[in-house]
C-alpha cells in the first residue's frame, strides 16, 4: 500500500508531471479527509463549528470535508476507531455519487497510539489502496 502522507502539495511534482488519475484520487482523498466538515454540535474542547462557510447556504447539499477533527481529544479505543472509519466513508462518498469511482472501502486499526485508516477505491481503470496514519498524516501533509 502507498503511504498517503508522502504524496501531495510538492510543487516540483506539479511542475514536472501532469495530474494522473492516481494523483487526482490522492488529492481528492486528502482534501476530503483533512478538510474540516461543519458540525451542528460543537465538541466540548472547541469554540467553533468549523467547516466551509458556504455549506450553510444549501442545507440540502452534502457538506464538504470530514468530521475526523472531532476525534482530536477522544480516547483511542474501538469506538473512536469505528467513528474514524465511518467519518472517512462519509467524507469520500461524494466520489461515488459523482461517478468518479465505482467502489469505496474504508477500514482501520488501532496501532501504537494512533489510528491507521485503509482506503480502497476502484475506478473504471484501476484499483487503488492507501494507508493513512492519522497522527502523521495531518502533520506530514500540512
């Protein structure tokens, strides 16, 4: 599996390569998972709903981003793992809705004080599998 943390936003890559399907998928996954989705109920440790301001303009539209940020101060246990897997699937489901991919699988595991997410997507051309370490993923990409 490829490590999603080693992939994006390196300007020298963008200048040298066209945006391949694989790079496009990686970027869509990273932006979907690591953009904060607006939540109605603010977690106790937060002062804002976060999220993209335009999501409030059309309450019927699927909100952008994920709720992974709400797990920041949660204990690492099976419940937070299940939440992370569910939030990941929700944030990536637009790829199915827009027919960018034909299949989406999300899974995860607790490992050495972090959550590892496993994302599998199938396009019309190829299958892609990515692993994301949530601790290192956020620090490594941004």
